[in-house]
C-alpha cells in the first residue's frame, strides 16, 4: 500500500500544482479520484497479465472404454437394451410376490442372460455401421424364441415336434444374424 501511495504521490505531484485554480477541497477530490483510477487500472493490468499466464488445458486421449461408444449409440444396442430393461422391470415386479423358483422368474432370468450376452457381442463389434435397428430386432426376437425353446424343453423331450419346430425358428434367426455379423 505504501508503494502505491508513493507512486501516486510521485505521479500526481506535478498535477497538484496545476490545480491551484481550483479550491483546495476540489483539488483534493480530483487527486483522490485520480488515485482511485490509478489503483483500478493497476489491478486491471495485473489481472490481465495473470490471466495471460494460464496454461492451456490439454484434452485427455481417448481410452479403450470410450472407443465402445459408437456401439452403445447404435440402434441395435438400443433395441436390445430396451428389451432387457423391460424384462428387468417385469422381473422386479414378479420378485415382489414370488420367489426365484417361480417359473416366470426363471424364464425372465434366462432371457436376461441371453440379452446380456447379445449386448456384449454388440460392444465387441468394431464396425458400428452394421449395428442397425433390424439387427437389434432380430436379436430380441431370437432371444424370445430361445426362451420358448427353453420352456418347451422343460416340458417335453428334444424329439417332440413342438421342440423341433421351435429350435428351427431359433436357427433361422441365428442365420439371419450371422449374415449381418459374420
């Protein structure tokens, strides 16, 4: 503070002599205003100088976790995730009233496991242009059919015509999925 008052006194001393035409009170006010302007300009200059010294922010390089983002934003991933979310909500409702041994709970757990495997497959694919909505719908439908086969196998032998027919439907959907994702 002493330095500022000394500098302002040294700078404004010649100006004080030119204020003799004003009254002493007016001259003091003018000098006070000039001191305030000097202090404010010094603070402004110091802050501008300090802001110029800020180092630029370096953006982090993408990690492998962010390279899977194109797959996560694909229509196929969204479709499979949507179905998984629906089934999870349905499972939560069932678990409020039934135990894990209830057949519908077991079926939902089976379907959720298949959908989780499909989501992991989709994340492993590097070419996101193949991950269309149609692929997602194929995967969801195949999962539903696989759950039907699982239910039929719990009731009938593998040689039963209904089991064979349901397995064939699942194979048709798997072949269609393999055409898109070899």
